C-alpha cells in the first residue's frame, strides 16, 4: 500500500486537488483511499442516538453499518494517534492519499498559491518532492501545473512505482510472420494470445494475423467497456537500432516509424504480404548495403541478400539494439527469413500495433509513460524458459503466453510490476530502440509463478 501526501497552507487548494486526483487515479484502474487531518474535534455522531449512547457508556469502538457503507468511530481517549496507526487500520488499496500531516515522514506534493500569504514549505522539507502551483516558480524540485490533474497524477504514480502496475488484465501475444495460414490443428507456427486477469485465464489460437488483430480489437473494446485497465505484451521488437527511425521518417521516434510501416506494409487476410519487397526498397535507399537480410531463394530482390552482408560500422546502424546485447539469445531485428526471423514479425506486427494504438489511444512503454487504460509493451517469453519447460505443455508457445500473462498479472496485483517498468535505462536512443519488459528481472517473474 503506497502512501503519498498533499500538503499546503489553508485555502491553497489541497482539497480540490485531492478530489480531482481521486477521480483521475481511480479512473485509471487503481484503488485509492484518503486520510484527511483536521485540527478541530471530529464527531459524526449526535447526542441521544443509540451509537452516541454506546460511546458515552465507554465503548472503545462503535460501528454504524448500513446497506451501502459503514463508519467506524474509535475513542482513543488519549494523545492523537500517529498517521502510521491510522494507516494500519485501513483496508489494503493501491494508494492512500493523505491531506495534511505535513510534518510526517512520507513523500508529499506541496500545493502553493500566492493568495494564502504564506511562504513555501518545500525549502525546509526534503520530503516535498514537487510543488503544484499556478505560478511560474524556479525550484530545485519539479514544478507542476496545479490545474493539470493528469500531470500531477502521473508524477505520483511514477514516484510510488504504481505507474505500470494496477492492471486488471494482462494480454501476452506470441506473434508470427508466416506467409500462409497456420495449420487448423493448434501448432507452434501460429499466433497465440494468453490472457490473465480478474475474470480468469484464457489462451486462444489464431491462424492468421488478420484473425489475431480482429480478436485483439474485440478484446480491448470489451475490456474498455468494462472499465478494466490492460497491459498487452508482444514478443517482437517494438523499435530498431538507434538512427533507423530518423533515416526513414526524419524523427528519432519508434512511434513515427510504426506509422511509416503501417503505410507501406500490405498484409492480406491469408497472410500473403510484401515484407520482403518493402525491406528491399528500404535497403535500396542506403548508399551501401542496407541492414535487412534473409529471403526465399525464389524471390530475387536486388537489394535484399539471402544472408547477412551488411557492414554495420560502415552503415552507421548497429546490428542489435541495446537491450538485445543484454539478452544473448535474442535475434537481430534485421533478419527476415528462416528460424528466429524476428525481423519479419516486427515488419508485420508494428503496423498492427500502430492501428491498435490509434483506435484505443494506447500508451506504448517505454516510449511513453505506462499509464492510461491500455499499455502496449515488448516482452520476451524466454525469460520463463525453465517454467515453460516444466509445464509439460506439448506446444511451447501456448505455455509461454499462459505463464507470462499469469506472472505479469500476479506482479501487478502484488504492487511489484512497477519494478519491471523502472528497470529500463534511460538514454537518448531509447525513443527509437525501446526496451523489453522484464529484462534483468527474470527472477522476479519466476517467483511470481512459485
């Protein structure tokens, strides 16, 4: 249970911000409770009522219970209780917002407005992590727009590690770059979608990318209608080595490249597609041998060799992304044919993600904060290789999506999923390359299945 404070002088706007934050953060799928400190005596009871008489007779606690809520009143008959004692009596939630208790040892945002006539609290309190104000202040901590509730909520969720956790449903997708429909009988050469969430666990088999995209559209629409927050992971690269997106789109942005590929890829309902021709055209745009390689021998494309011929030092594009250099078994995104051709999966998968992102307003981690009703991320099911091997499932892909969805969902429910999102390093190339959720945190994922 995370605790975050909202402090400030009287009439600074604390209560208004608290009200808006509760609505904003619960609207994102998190559970929130509040504590408000007051300086006057608190009494919800009235003399003459039965409950008042119970207290007057010496009862330590009195509960008023009705069909829709109950109120617990405790007579401490002594010093004012510490905030920790109050919090210890509360039911577990994702986040407790505390208004007041400005001198207690928890992180806080100060609400500041000039009209109060008071000085800032922040300079004397190192636990004030940001100031929400309507003034243009220069401070050693972040200055947030008091009227931008979403930005304040983003700050709190990031600070508490809740950004990226609190998901009601986790979807894990094992993608395919096949050129024809997969067998009718479930097999590894297909698309598998695993789901774990508040409604249970399911695994589905899809013979074509068109069928899988339609399934995901229906699934995300259903989850959105039910008010459930979704994390969807895909097992192909969501970005390319630094410099590639800028060369094709003029922007150092993987998301701009998604849209560029969506405009160029043709993928029919029967999986027939133009990925090799598009890669050939991309390679042709380089003054030396381009980065893509791998194709069927029956497709003689002048600029797309059957094997790797590119000199990456001369080309100025790395063979592997930074994250792939930390995962030795990960294949290069430039490889388009034969076993492990994740390059074909990316070329055919990113246009699908571009459409899903546009339709549902999804956030894409780590290019964007992992907030909002739908978050898309890159995953690597092989992080759970020992658990998959021990599952006894005859189809590895089916076991992978089922177990990884379960592990991510359990971490989210335990409030630990934020550790996976926080593990991604920040460097200028991340806007193009991205990161794999869970890399460096395999032990945490595996413990979630224990």
